[in-house]
C-alpha cells in the first residue's frame, strides 16, 4: 500500500493581457507563460473576491475556460500605498512535498 504524497500549492505569476470596459470591469483576454507560450481565454464564467494561498493582499478569482478546460486565475491587488502598482496575476500550481 502506497502512502499518498502531500500536495502544496504555490503561486506562479504570469503575464495576462486584459481589457477594461466603460464601467471599469477588467476582462482578462490572454495568458502568456514565462516560456513565451500564449493562450487565449475563451470565456470568463465566474468572478468573485477570494483569498489565495500565502497572500496578505486582496485577491479576485476569475474562473476561466482555456482550450475548453476550466481554470482559476487570480488577480492579487497590491498594497494601496503603491499607487502605480495595481496588482499582478497568478495561477496556483500543486506540487508534491
């Protein structure tokens, strides 16, 4: 009988191209990985405020569809003291301990 591995979630910061509509709603359109691969976001199916692993800041969670698969995409808002830094995007990746 094998013992299950313990999983740990880690943040992977990524580049996301977004549009803003006239009401100020941020709509993510494309994800760019660090290796240069670009994926079009087919659809945003849900949006909600959420916490994230190890984040002291407010986060928003976008449930998106990429290549037909549902994924969670997080926008981490930065500290309000740094007005020129709005926030950054990340996904959570599970790794074995």
